[in-house]
């Protein structure tokens, strides 16, 4: 029961970390790009900072009864995270971050072995609920709210019953310091932004998500087996060379995962996950004759975690904040890895290796087997719906705004429902995230493809995890893509060669740069990539209106605007979704004759979707 309580609180903590950065992304985006900048921009960031610094209060709030208070507050705050409203989630996440951070600091002081086991179990459980939801955490959806309330009530009752019995105290964590705190921050960053996300590992490596998800889960669960954890500690404790190797291996495997592709990259990142968990076991298993509260150093680690996340975000948004960060996301991961390496390498204050409790870990095998079966069932390949061979074909384009609507509700399911309702067979997608901390770690492309029983071709334009995609029914004979010359945010064009009714159809998707970009160079490169392929569809967010130089260049290449062809006057506007004022989203066609074209009134994104229908000729 203590394990259930501690794992629950630390799971809520991990979820709150992901949520707070997702909500902050919306706040900062609106203030910086839409304006005006007001006091809320600074106040919101200050509140997050204060919540992460809460563990500094741990020395003053010592005693086992405080653990019960922090667990209860964490459970109650977590309820708000299942409400799909950014304000509710912001305040709920603040409560969880502050209370769960204090809880972790207290747990490290009185039961550090339980702290390690609970944190690793929370990482594994977080993987499970995300995999079950096709990378979209099922416990964050509104339908989960009754279950989350029940979960919070159980924690309250459980803590009330256990609190008078307290925890069996162990030797206090040995004299942590600056290096220890930075190492903990590095562990949390690597786990929440990459190594504990099978979809992010799959996108970095270009390898199979259905294979990576169960492998990663098994690897994460292994340290929960007492014999494995004890072996890790015994190997690393007396040997400086081993501890030195852990840091070096972590750096090399992260670099390999970032710069190479395929099975080698995937294996490197799995090794990195094992190294990080081994390092965490070493960091959490230090006895000392000079015990000191870990609270202030844990707070330092969380501050370092915050800085790493901000710089990682700058690597994605470099054109608008720090241009020199272009292509330097690997440096942020390298800094986190070096911090972990230094933490493990630091002279140990360990005076003895704590023995593991006797008895067979039955719960480990049962729980692990159930989690593995659920994971395999969730990622098992699903059959896709075929393209129609007769009748009509619908092609669409949709800027999905990273899965958000205009007001930063996470609406990826509503986006899927819009595509499903309009019966689109091919959809060009823009602003597609596939594992970023700022969009709940969700893989938009994977979620939509599995949800809609479609295939997907994805172009990773920025730091492996942001780009454009092309959803399509049936099987493509081949897919490819090309980056376009980009002064600001890197973009490109993605292509699928399909067979429709026995005839070839080439579908292309693009996202064009903003006003300060050399869009004429981009569109010429895109059209050169397309060449003379006919029939062809060319959809995307062109960030250019009818009559612009971009539109004229596309028309000169033989493409037709279906709305003009069908004499729909005036053509419906597409941007923004609420009271649109301009038309910048198009599905251009060549060698095809449209029969219908329309813009649905869905507000699931900050753009409106564009749909064009064709008659399939035998």
C-alpha cells in the first residue's frame, strides 16, 4: 500500500511536469506572437518556478505526518489535470508539483529505497497509460475524470490509514550536494523528454514504434526486480572505472541516437535508458554518517530541469528567440547526460550497500506481465482502410496546431473526429508534433493514423519531433520527402505515391514559411521535387493568399485551385478558425477534375480544414 501511494504521487508529479510545460507553451505563444505581453507572462513563469522550488521547505516540514499531507494534496490537485481546460490544468499542476516535490524530498529522507522503486514504477506506469492511449495519456482525458476522483479518494483514505503507522525509516540519504541535484535534474529531463517515451525514441531513430514500446517497458521494469537493482549498486559502488563508464556510455548513446538512424540508433537509446536508470539507482542509494536533507538539492535539480526544458524549447523555436540554437538540440541532451555522469562519478558517501528485503518479488512478475501484455496489445499493428477503387476520393489539408485549438485545449481527438466526419482519404497535415514536452508528449501523426485506420508518412523537420505529415488510406508504393531551404523554421515537402482505382496518384503535403521567409525559393524547390507527376494533389498551409507570387508560381506549374474551377465565389476562408479573415490553406490539383470542395466549420484547430472531392474514373 505504501508502494501504491508513493508510485501514485510520483506518477502525478511526472504528469504535472508534462502538463505545466504544455500549458506554458500556450501562454508564451499567445503573449509573444499575438500580444500584447502583459504581467501574466511573467507571473505564470514565476509561479512555476516557485512550485519547483517547494522542496527547499522540506527541512522545516520534517516528520512522517507531512508525507500524508503532501500525498493528499497531490491526489486532490491531480483531479484538475483530467479537465481539458488550460487554466484548470495550470493551477492543478502547480499544486501537484509543489506537494509531490515535497513528498519526494521527504521520501528520500525516510525511505530512499521506496523512493527509487516508486519513481521507476511511475515511469513504467506512465509509459503504459500513454501506450494504451496511442501516446495520448488516457488518464488526462475528460472521460477519465470519475476514475481519477476515485483514485484521489483512495489515496486520501490510504494515507489516512497508513500515516499513523509511518514509514520504516532507513538511513538518511547521504549528504547530497550540487552535483547530486544537477544529476537528478538531468535524469528527469532525459526521462520526460525522450528516454521514457517510446514514440520519441522511434522518431529519433526512425525505427519501429510497435517493437520499441514493449522493449522499453521491459527495460524500465528491470530495476524494480530487487536482484537487478542490488547487482547494479554492487557493480558501480566500488569501481571508479564503472562509474566513469556510465557517463561516457550515456553521452555516446545519446549522440548516436540523435545523429544516426535505424536499428543502431534505437539500440543506442535503449542502452541510454538502462544507463540512466542504473545511475538513478546509484544516486538514490547512498548511506552516510553525515545525513542531510535532500530537499534543497532536489529543488536545485528541478531548477536545472526547468532550464534544460527552456533551452530545448529554444532549439525548436530558434527563429523567434535564439537563432544560434538551430540544430543544437543535441547539446541540451548532452549537458543533461554530463550532469548525470558527474553525479554518478562523484566520490560516494556510501558506507554500506543496503540489503534488499527477502522474499520473491511476486508483485513484480505479475504486474510486469500484465503491463507487457497490455502494451503489446495496444501497439499491435492494425489493418488500415483501403483507398476506394470506384466512386469518389476526398483529399484534404489540415494545419492541426500541434493538437490544440485556438484557446489551447488539447483537441487531437476532435481533430480526428473532424477528419473522420468529412470522410477524407488523404490528408496533408502541418504543425505536427511527435513527442514534444510542450504538447503532452503525444505523437500526433501516430495517434491520428491509428485512430483513423490510415497510414502516415512523416517528415521530421525540426529536432526529430516536429514536422509535417501525410495521412492516407491503403498502401503507398513508396513515400519520400525533401527539406526546403529555410531561413527561419525548417520545413519541407512530403510525398506518397498511391494507386487509386488501378491508376497512379501522387499526393504531396507542404508547410510554407512565414512572412520573413524566402517563400519563392521554397515553392520553386517544392515544384522541382514534384516535377511532372500527374495526376497529383498538392495540399498544405502555404502562408500565402490567392493572387500572391506563391499562388501564381503554383498555377504556372499547371496546378488548379478547385474552388475557382468549381466557381465557388467567394471561396471560404481558412485562417483563423474562429471568424477567419484570410485563405492560406489549399489543396491544389493537377490532372484531376473536382466535383466538390468545401471548408468544414470545425474549430478543433486554429485553422480550418479544406476538403476536395474527385470522381474516380475506371
